[in-house]
């Protein structure tokens, strides 16, 4: 039995120059494909566009409807469309034609007018003859007449022209409508492989997955968003200076500034997320992705756009902005024309609301899949380190081999910047895990919030205003554990060590797992972690004029950021490095500014650092072995330089005339080096230089002992227990001689000044040391030293407890 719709369809194809055939889909497939190519339809995506054009928004286009009937016949004959899809499109086309015309003659008349309007003035005799033939058949009541067509349309149920339950694939219509699922390279995307290679430098499955994860998690929007956030804060002159510095990117800069000037919404994430769906489709067509993998990536794109955009119009406007920025040409005026079919055609694949694009099971499946791609701890390192080095996010997904150039760069960084060498092994990374620094910052923030910071006025001076500003800026950080301030740098170092290839992979993985556990313990979710990081970065940027706050907040606010898709779970508690007790940290702090602050438990160093420490001990103290170091430490703790002062200089304070005579005698003759030093010290006693006659200079010996003990530990000349014994002894002596850090600092300064040898740089060295002591006492700037956050040994506690548990063991004020 002849299908009346197919018969009517066959009749209309006569208008396209076809010979009448009862079945319009009976053309040989090869001939149909050749004919499609001649008509500019190389694949099924373009066929989809031609079919939608038969349903223009807000009106009727007879030429497009007739062309769609021909395209449908060719697509069906080529085997590009299954029978149920052909039926659905045919029904929709026939209904559209019938609903806009009262009769066949009206339909033919509309076609003639449309063709004339398009310029078909000559050579259209075949069309005219075919029209006359159809009119005669209709008048004679032969074939499928207009009333019979209406009856057939009423009896036939409407099918769906698009794939049933398409999931996220309607997103791909931004580039080409999806007519059939799953996709295949032919006929869906014959040149997909070449397109990926040329446009994306993608040559296989692994690279494709990495690029898709980059688009989801960062994409082009990252740089654009950061630029926009900074430009909003700039004045006109600064914006022009920014534009002038863009070089080849100047066209992009002009478009972005134009958006800002006219108040265009600064939203363009759709540029990345729609292309993610497109790449997923390409991967499925090529067979590089399994159908469910491709659907999960497309589902992730749908999930992200559904979170960000209220409707399809908002989505397309955002995409158009992204396209404008990418191409360096403002395309916003063309939006209405570019997207009219998808937004307004009655048969658009976007007919359903954007909010209904993805059902909950598919959304959850895509979320689980994205977390699975980032489940390993390597992605924690990539995410944390990418804030400083954004290109690292190109390495998500399947691991990529590190090239030789990258290995050379990271080895140079590790050795020249961090002094970390392969002979130290994975254990060498422990010195970059700084829980004592975290404790110090947490304590300062708590004290700042309660107006309990140390006085800025000291007997050694007052810190500069800039340093005070940094200290006071810690007040807003009180709600956030400072762990991330230290941990993000540690993650970067850990990733560099892994890239170098010089450290045991298993050990590095263990440290990364420990890092994840720590962060998950102190921060229950990504937003809390990133809020904490932004807070501490705002207070203590690594570079004063170039903080990472905008970058951190971007990751907090962008739903695609990898931080929101990491494996956020706490495993067994094990930190990447030792956490000293509060007592041990206090003992280490007794060295004060004699050296850089010790923020971690000292440990044996690698051969390069050991050699540097050996040379220092030799040049400063003449120490060459563990035995000599042990003897000297015993001397410092039992007698030290303070004994020399008491025996050789203190008596002169009781006899000023005898002191003047001694100075005169030494000045009248030739002095060797020892005599010259003695003369200088006598003058310091005479002048009470740096309060040497009043201050208890035991602090000088204590500080030296701790500093030298740290050096001995780094050389492995002191074992863990022996090192601990030295620190315990130093604590006891400090507690006997002093009651607070202020008096300790005066004693340390007096000893430093009194026992300094003759040097042209004396005044500069003293001034620097004095300023360092002021910074340690006041906590301004915060990372100069840690006395401001520590109670002096044996002193009454005076600090406020932090609001979280990230403190050192032994802190009686810890909140749980």
C-alpha cells in the first residue's frame, strides 16, 4: 500500500527536477551522496542545517521547505537517516507546508514568488512545467490531493525529528545539529581527524581528553576573566597602558575594552563549554571515545552551562562574546542573525528549555566521570600549582610524558632556587613542609582579631609603616587556617620534583596523598579552601604588586575549575613532614634573626647544602667535626661569650678611671688584631654601647648555640636526640635569665654588638640586626620571625586561641 505522505513527497520532488518515483528514497546511495556533495552537504551536520532551514523563525519560506524535502530524500537514500527520523521530518515538513497554504496552487504560487524574489527570471521553464503538471493532476483528482494530504497528516502520529533522549547532544547544534546517535566519522564528520590536528594540535585519544578537561576546567575564559577583573579596577590611563603592552593580542584587548566601556556582561564561559561538547562529538565520531565517555564529557558541558545560564539566549550571547574575544573582532551585532534558527525555529533542537537539557541520572553520571578522571592525587598537585603556572592544567587526565626541556627547567629551579638535590631523596622535601609557620600566622591572625598583637614600640625602635600594614592585614584571615598558604607552595615544589624525574615516584605519590589528607582535614570543601587561600594571599602576596587573589577567586567561582572535581576525601592522617611541638618551635626561635627563621624541624641536608654549612662553620667558628661542634655547644651553654665579658670587661664598669687608662695605653701603641678587638670592646664598655653593661648578654650565647645546633643537625653531626637535648638546655637557660622576648632581644642585640669584630660594615650590620629584632618582636612584617606569636619559655600565656585546630601539638589553648 502506497504511503500518501511519501507519494505527495514524490510529487513535490518533480519540482526539483526529479523523475516521479513512488518511493522518493529509492535513489542509489552512492548517487545520493554525490548529489548531496554537489549541493554543498558533505556530512550529516550540514544536512541538519538544511532541514532546519525549512522551518524558519517567525514565518514561511517555500524555497527552503522545498529544498528540505529534496535534502530529506537524498539523506534517506544515502542511508544517513533511519526510517523513523525520515518519517518525523517528512511529517513536520508536510504539516508546515499544508498549514501555510490553502491549496496546492497556493503552495505553487508561493514557490514561484519566492523563486522570482531570489532572481530566477530565466531558465526556469522546467520548474514551471512541473508546476503545471502538478496542478493538472490536482485538478483531475489524481495522486495525493491537498485534502488527502490533510487527512494523512491527521491520521499519522507525529514523531520526533531529533534523536530520542539525546541527553547533552543538543549543545552540539551550536556547530551542527545532531540528527542521529551515536555519531560516526562517516557521514557525521569525515574530516574530524584533520580538523583536530590542525585546529587543536590533537592527534589521538589521550591528547583529546586532556584538551577537553582543560576546556572544562580552565579554557580561554580563565585569562579573559582575570584580565577583565583587573581592568575593572584600573583607570583609563592604566587600561590604555595594558592595551599597549599586549603586542599581537592588541585586537583582543580592544574588544575587551569595548565590552567594558559599553557595559557588556563580562561572561563568556560558553565559548569553552560548547566547544567541549563539540570535541566530545568529534571523539565519538572518530572512535577515540567510547559512546558513554563522549556522552559524559558532553554531559559535563551541559551541567556547567545549566549552572551558569538561565536560557539558550544567555548561552549564545556568552558564546558570541567569547568568539569575539578569540577572533579579535566584535561580533555581538551579528548575534541575532547568527543564532536565529536555533533560538527561534519551531523545529530547533533547542525547543526545550535549557534547564531541562539534562536529567538527573545523566548529570550525576557526568559528575562521577569527571571526578574519576581527576581522582588521583596528581590532580591535586596540578590544581594547586596551576594557580601559579596555569599551563599545568593542560596535563589533566591521562599523564603526559615530561619533555627534556621541561626536565632541565625544573631541575634548575629545584637546585638554584630551592637548593634541593637528588641525593637528598624524597625526604628532602620535608623541609618545605612548614607547620610552624602556619601556627605563627594563625596565632597572629587570632591576636589581630582581638587587638592583642604586641606593641609596635620597642626599645630597639619601631617597624616601618608598610610592615605594620602587612601585620594588621592579617585580621580578616582569622577564620581561615593558614595551612593553604604553606601547602600550595609545597604542592608546587612536589610537582616540580616529580617533573624532574630525579625522585622516587612512589615516595612522591605518598607525599601527595598526605597533602590531600591534610587539606581535606582543614578545609571540608573547595570553597572553604579557596576562600582561605584568597584571604591569606590578599594579606601576604608573594609579590606586593601582583597577588594571586583574582586567580584564586576565579577557581572558587567557576564551576568547571578542577578544584570542584578533585577527589575530596580524607584518608589516614599523615602529614608530608614532621610537625614540631610548640616547645620545640619556641626553642628553635631562640636563634632569632641570626639566620632565617626556622619554620620546620631541621634535618640532614644534601651534599651541596652540607658543603655550604661546613664552610660557614669553618669561617665563623673554626669548627671542622662533630666532636668540635659538640664541645663548642657545651662551651656556649655553660659559659660562652658572656663569661668573657664578666671576667674581662664587667670589672671596668666599677672603675671608670682605670678603664680610661687602659684605653689610653692601647691607643698609644701598636695593636695586633686581638689587642685591637680588646680596645674596641673596652670603648664599648666605656660608652655602654647597645646597653652592654646593663643587658644580660646570655641571649647571645643561647642564640648562637641554637643556630649552630641547627647547622650541626643539617650536617648530621647531631642526631635527633642530641639535637633535642641542646634545644632543651637552651630553653632552660633562657627561662632562668629572661622573662620575655623584649629583654631577650636586648640581650641578643647587646651581645651581637659587643662581640662583633672590627668591620667597615658595622653600622649597617647593627642597623639591619636591630630592625630584624624589631620585626621579630612586633610581628611586622609577619614572616620576618616568630617571637610575636610565641610565649617566652616559662612565661604566662598571653595569646588568643585560633578558631580552628591547625596548631602545633603542646598548645594548651587549642580548640577541638
